[in-house]
């Protein structure tokens, strides 16, 4: 593992800087994971105190985003990283944007939970289920990043298709509900926005997975299907690991 | 202008590489702008041929995204750019992600226009208006990038607040429409997704503006209000321009 982190460089100062960037990304990831979990809890339990907590955390997430990008720029300017170190910096810079947007979507969900009036419709089951799936995806994506594990990243990315299928089904059932009981329109719309946010979180988690594959394998698998991702990684393996 | 592009380096090979990255970003921007315009046209004129064109262009946009990021990684590895050149690379790498997502949202709008059945409700006026606003924002953002013009970028970013206000108003009128005529639910929902996509396009265009300010002024203005952006830029000016 250490050889990946150090790459071509051996300066201990440099490896500390790389370590710090990775740690900050994981801290930001943990914070955003918590935001997502709290936003769902706020919605499902109609708990406005938890919702407020999600909104307050936004500033911290935004600060981390800027701080990490600044660290990346500094290392690029002063250390001229190469190979896996350079890919780590580039991947981190993409990942912070995705994490920031997951935080954003979580804040939107928290906001919806604050605006929600009265009882939620029955079809909250769909939201609960998709919420659980995308939380799991995000957790696995961050875990894959922490372990430099491309296989785990692809496995996590594969769940995005399931999330999309669940999303379509949940959305259809909400449309039916709305048609059957037009008085529920406002409340159902709120849930639709929540579903849409969760579906976006799934996309961002998938983006993070793609960046993990890039940083470990040196292969840009964006816009690839899961099968294409697997083939790309296997191909690389036959040709040996990249530096 | 040339001193900005060359930065500290004088190798003509290097300046050609930087120029190529900038040109590819602007080409990608032009393509995405066209996608957005076509998607709106397809929706407003119920023109499925134009919608198909938007969907077909997606692959080209995706390829450009990957190609530009590859060029950026190569320049970072081989040229160790500094100052404005380094910031250009970092800003371009962020901008390609935003452009790709604008392309994505345009494809979603084109998809909605293909699924749309029968006449569109009257409130298409809102969509037309917001569509026009975000197209203009994107165009100004790309123009600001092409000219290294931070003031123009801030001016363009300022329109995002208007877009958000228009979005809220259009959304409210669609909810009313839905309640008054529940038979319109499916068609109105389609328009709501379109509005949501357009609002996202506004956000991404604003992100591009923020990157232009970063690359020209060396100041990270993400999550700043427009007034804070102006203050940050003026501050820098008093202290002299960054390298």
C-alpha cells in the first residue's frame, strides 16, 4: 500500500502532504455521509432539530472543499507529483466536487423535511429503501477510496443501476398516488424532490467510484457500463499495474 | 493577454499545449450550448428530430470531457505549470465536469420532449423565459473564460439569483395548474422536470463563472454571494494582480 502513497517520491514531507489530502477527503466524506443519514432521519421521523443540524453542517463541508482544493493546488505547484500521486490529486479534486453536491442534495432533503406538513403518504417506503441504497453506495465508494480498492469501487458503482430502477418504480407509484388523490399533490411533490435528490446522490457516488478506478488503475472509466469498467480493469491487469 | 497564457514558461510547445486545452474546453462549451438550445427548441416546437440530435451529441461531449482531462494530466506531469497556467488547468478540470452535466441536463430535457404527449400547458412561458436566461448565463460564462474576464464572470454569475427566483415562481404556477386540473398531472410533471434541469444548468453555469474568477484572480469565490465575489476581486486588485 505504501508504495502507492509514496509513488516516485520519497520525501517524508511530501508523503505527509499526500496523506493529509487523503485524510481531509475522507473527513469530508464522513461529514457528508452523516449529513445524508441525518437528512433521511429528519424526513422519516419528522425531526426538525436533526434537519437544522444538516443545514448547519453545510458551511463546514464547503470550507473543507475549498481547503482540500487549495492543498491540491499547493502540492501540484511545489512538488510536481507524478504517476499515482498525480492521479490521486486529480481524483481528489473531482471527488470534492461530488461530495459537496451530495452535501447540497442532503441539505435539500433536510429543507423538504422542514417544509413537510402533516402525515407523509404511505409510499415513504420507496424513499426509505432508496435512501438506504445510496447511503450504502456512498459508504462503499469512500471505503474503496480509503483502501485504493478498484474492485470494490466497481462493485459499489454497479448499485447505481439498481438505484435508478428503484427510483423509476417509486416515482411511478407517486404519480399514481397523486392522480388518485389530488389533495395529496403538495405532499407527494415534496417526496418526489427527495427521490430526485437521492437519485442524484447515487450518481455522485458512482462518480467517486470512477475516480477510485482512475487513481488505482490509471484508467478513465467515466461513461462506461459496469461490464466495460470490469473489462478495462482486467485489460490493465494483463498489461501490468500502472505506476 | 499573451502574458497570461504563457505564464512563467516560454516554451512554444508548452504554450501550444495550453492553447489546445483552452480551445478544447471552448469547443466542448460550444457543443453543450448547442445541445441546450436544441433541447429547448425540441421541447417548445415538439420537434423529435431535434431532440434525437441532442441525444446523439452526448457521446461527443463525453469524449471531449475525457480528452481534455487527459490533456490536463499530461501537461501537469510533463510541464509542471505554475501560477496562472496551473490555475487554468485546475479550473478547466472543474469546468469540464460542469459542462458535461449541462449536457446531461440538456439530454434529459430532450428526453422529456420525446415523451411529451399532446399539447403543452399554457405555462410554457415560464420554461421559455428561464431557458433563455440560463442559455444566456452559459454563453456569458464561456465568453468570460475565453477572454479571461473576471468582471464579466461575476456579472454572469449574478443572474443565477434571478433564475432561482423565476424558477420558484414558475414552479408555484405549475403546482396551481396541477391542483386545478388533475388530468394535467403527467404533462405538468414533465415540465417540472424540465424546469428543475434548467435550474441546475444555471448552477453549473455559475460554477464555471467562479472558476473563471479563480483562474484570473487566484481567488476561490465558491459559496460566495455576488457582493462577496466583487469584494474579493477588488481586494485582490488593491494588492495587485496575482501572477
